[in-house]
C-alpha cells in the first residue's frame, strides 16, 4: 500500500472502531469504490495496536484504578466500585469471546457480503434511534449489575455480524437497559480494551503462522494514524452525545445503509 491508502484505511479504522457506525461497512468502501486490495494481516495488527493504545491512554486512570481494585478483590479484600466494574468488564467480554471461538471467523466470512452489511447497518441504526429516543436514561455506571453486564456482553457478540458495529450494539443495549448516553458509551469503551486486545493477539498469532512479509513503513504509519484518530474520536464522541445525543450517528448509519444497498449490491 502507498502512503495515501495506508493513511485512509488507518483513519477509517481509528474513527469507526469507537463510533456507532460500523467499521466493516466503511472498510469495504475503498475496495468497492477504488478497487483497493486487502490490506493484509500485518496492517490489521498495526491498527489494532493503534486503537488499543488510544483507548488505554484515554481511560488510563479508570483502568489503573480498576486493575488495582481487581487485584485486591482477588486477594480477598472487600469489593469496591472499581473492582466490581473490572469484574463486570470481564464478565461482559465472555459472550463475545465464546462466540468468536465457536464460529472461528466462519460467521464473519460467510456474512461478509455488502447486502448483509447494508441491512445490518440499517437495522441496528433504527434500534439505536428507538432506544436513544425513548430510553429512560436515568442509570449511571455505578448502578451496573451482573444482569446488565451479561446482556451487554451478549449484545456485543452480535458485532460478529458485519455492519452491526461493536460500539453501536453495546451502546444500544445499555440505553435499552436505562443507562445514560455517557454511561453507555464509557462502558462500551472500557469493553473495547479486552476485545481489541484479544482480536489483535489472534491476528498477530495468525500473522506469525503465515509468515507474511512486513512493510514496516506502512505499519508505523498505520499505528500512528489509527492512534491519533481514535484518541481524538473518543473525547469528541463523549462530548457530542452529551450535548446533542446520537441522532447524527443514526442518520449517518441510515444514509450509509441506503447507499450500500442501492449502489453496491
């Protein structure tokens, strides 16, 4: 890939990883419109490193507090709000990990069709609109319970369907459970840490097995662009949803779904 292709793909990954608009829907567009070839496993690993670094750095204080509290809880010390949150993140991660292990990429590959992505983009866009419009939005992150974590975790497993959007479906589920937009988004971001870590590790292992050659220039550029775009995107998204809600993202999803459905299928 040249520098322009690398920058565009890394930028798309960095932005769409955390916005509720589906990264898979966007990453097919360059190949559909411009005829670009697949970016390869090494680049996939690079952008996972970039986005993971961004979310860890942005929530470093929360993650450090959760990590310390979790270790104390494992040692038998009384549970705290931070240790419970750490356990809830781990609990909510299990359904997606189990689903990913069982299908082992088969589901994603068999459904990686433009029509599937278009309909998923539309369907889950409507779901996001309904819960954002009519959800109670009274609960804060401190009110999260085991049932909530499990339900959000199960919804995250649906993101294996291309076009769903991991952040979009987890935020949708949290809103349906009565959480505020900010609480839903923050928990979704915290959930991304183990999921992105696991996905990046699996791709790295696969890369080693295949023995692909590595274009280090593209790798470094991909990490840098995906990190910067993802880091800026997280803060911007949290401010936007607090001020004006999720409607702009719903409208974007619906527009994108229609474009994909009528022009690329």
